[in-house]
C-alpha cells in the first residue's frame, strides 16, 4: 500500500502516533512512505543495511491488530539504528566489513523501542568504530548532509542524523562518546539528545570508550527526543555501567533560570564570524525568554577535552579493535587506525595520572554549577565541507569537538538544539549542558528555546507545530496512579475522596507490567514491573493529592503494597501502586484481563451464574 507523499503528512513522532491512534493514517502507510522517501532521496550511504520493505510492512500490519496498539508510546514509528548497536535481523558492522557479526538478540535500547511499538527500518552509517565527528570515515560512503550537500554530515552518527534531517525516519539512535550525538544534529538542523551516562543501557553496543559511551537520540523536536528517552531509560542488569537514574517529567519553563556562558575571550570559532554572530543571537534569545546569563571559566572544560585524545581513553578504543589491528590492519580506515593504534603505547602510570587530574577537573565543574542551572555553548565552533575535511582530516575533526569532548568525562548530560539558519545556508546550533540526572530539566527549557526560534524542522521545510501543553498541576499537587481497589467506584476509592483527591485521567501503563489478584480483604490486585515487552499495558487512573494528603495516604498503605515509579503508555512516569514480589507465589496472575475492573466484572458474573 503506497502512502500519499507531501508536506501535509505528519512528520514528528507526536504527529505520527496521534494519526495512528485516530485512524487517519495507518502504520502500514507510514512504513510505506518511509521506503518511498528512501528511494526518492537516493543516498545509498545513509543505511548500511535496510530491512526488506515487505517484512517491515508485515510487522506494521501485525502491530495494528494488537489490542493495546493505541496505548504504545511509539505506535508504528519507523526508526533507524546506528550500526554499532545490535538489532536482531541485521548484521552489526561498526562500518567495518571485516568486523561484522550477526547478533543473536536486540540491544536493550532496541528491545525497549520495539516493545513501545517502534518498527526498526535499518542500520545507519557511521564513522568507523564511532571514531570521528565528521562522517567521512566509512567504507560504505559519505552520507549527504541533508541541508547542504557540500557540507560534511557530521559524525560519527552520520547516517542516523541525515536520515532524520532528510525526513526518512522521525527517530534514530546514535551514540555519543565525544560529541557524535550532537555535532551531526547541528549540521542537519535537528535535535540531538545525549542522556546522562548509564541512563540508557549500552548492552549490545560496540564500544568506542566503554566507560564514556552512551546511546543518543536524534529527532525533529525536543518533545519527540524526550519521549524516546523515556521509553529506553531505566536500569539494566545486562549492563554493568547502567545506573538507576529517575527521569523526571517535562515541566513549564522555570522562572529565574540561570545559564552559564564563557568569560569574554574564551570562546573559539576558528575565524567563523557567522557562527560567532549566531551564538551571540542565541544568547539574546535566551535573555528575551527571561534567562539570566552568568559568566563562568571555560578553561578547565577545555583542559578536560584535551584529556580525551591526549590521555588514556584512546586505549579503550584500541581494546575494541586490537585483534583486527593485528590480523587485518588494512581493513581499518587509515585515520581510525592512526588514532587508535596510539592507545597501545599508553602506560598504567600515565592512566592513573590522567585519572587523578580528571577527578580534580570534575570537582571544578561541580563548583561551576553551584550557581548555574545549565551551560549554553555552541554545539560546534564552525562547519566544514567534505572537501575541506578530506584534505585535513585530523585537525578539522578535532576542532569540531571543541565544545563536546569534555562532556562525558565530566558526567554531564547534553541537549543539542537548532538555533539558526545562517545566511550562507549552514545550520548553527547550541548545546545545553548540566550535571548528570538533569535530562528532563534540559528538555523542559530546550523545547521552549527551539519553539521560539520558529525554525523549520530538519531539511524538509516543515514548520514546527505549537508546543504541546504540559499537564497542568499545582506546585502542591502530587499525582498518584491507582490500579485496583482505589479506582473510582471501587471499595477503597473513598479513602482518596476523603483526602479531597481529584481524578485527573484514566490511562494505561507501558506494556511492561503484570497484574495479580492478591489474597487480601478487601480483594486487591498487585502490579509488578517485568522485563520490557514481557508484560501488558494495565489500565489505571491518575488522581491528584495535595502534598500533605499524599503523605497521609502513602503512610497508611499496608504491606505488601508499595509506592514506586510507574511508566505510562505515553512515556510519562508517575508514582503509583506496586506490589512486593515475595507475596506473589499465592496470587493469581490476572494480567490477561488488562486491568482490575475487567477481572472484577468477570468474577462478579461467575458468582451470579
């Protein structure tokens, strides 16, 4: 089935999912449109491997028949995956044919995307072994920049960024060790979200620097990127570097926001006056939004950046390909080989010396944020053409990392945003940086900045839709999700009403939960979170309580019930009822009912008959 093409078609994740839920567009049409656009765009260097179209359409057809399809946060969204991240059904090459292998299961990130309703379309090109910020170091070709074909696409996540910029997919995964999820975002006029380290599992990722790597997100809008992050975020026992970092919800633009800008004379643009002017204009935009700009010392951050390639972290890159360097060195890109081979010469003494210095720099960075909410920096100091980079591959690549190389070493999260389209047709972007764990805060302020630019998204000239309204709530109101006897009309609902609780909405969880009928009086269910995709979306209600009432309510909850964080179908998280797993051996699994109401209704019918 061929989808009609045109600018009137939904482009963002939010628009596509809304159209699928409303029935005005089917996942099959969306997938068919993706393949048609890939053919029309005609750039074989974007995807290293592309899924068979009939196979993808068959998955879209099957997805649409699921009873819980409309509750899936990424219902029918086509996704591209950087080819150093495992996805079942595709080889993983890391842009090196001699390295290629066939994974036996999805990476955790891809598994969670599929469980949320995403359809993986293909594996995207990259600078070989994710080494580079330019996007020209691949035997599979150089993807065309989606904005201006003579420009580099940016790397290492070149295929992922150009696929989103060109409108082939609304979402793609990249990776980011030194800026690979941010520099290509700027160069393709899209959003690049680099989460806190450990927030998205790296199980199933071919490492560049294992202690610094993270999987990143490319999307057309901040809201889309934040939704994708919420789907993938969460601890993973398969990844020893995973951290249990709670991801907050998007919030209204805060009053008294303080953003750090470098001291006068510390910024570097390598003579690019247009980039310098664009950054200055971006700062004026922040000021017009009511932000206070506070100067900070950028020099310690520059020193940290130098550690990445001058210090022992190059040895991590060497570890990944040392066997290939020994057995088939010519299979490795010459620039990648030159950079990586240096890692074999580093000593343990040099490593510890660098670690000690890094720890000192981290303390300096911590102090920087004592009176600053986030930093706002250029994503990259300038932009280069492919011809320029091929003529001077190492130096120009290094320049592009001026404002990105230090970020993961200092355990910061980042959000790259489009800021301007220069008069010469080159996109310019800024990046917000904050200490780990502040991902939601960056998204909350970044979405407002991006909307205020009124830039079109990507390369297709499509206008930004108005920002979605965030759920209104009093600063004193706390939402809580209930799944059983506290539902409206049920036995214990009076406990909520006695505390003046208000019903906010009826919705569902993500499809990652099981529901059990407990042996309690009155009868109650217990909901348990399980492995992504192994459960079902469970019906629930969200009620709102004042902070004091919330405290009273939670304090009165008896064992084996507990209050934890519940992931909703649309990616939001809310506090709600969970159960202690120790009591489930005597409980009946009622997950198939999809909710407590359906189970109670059937039980009542059985008693009558």
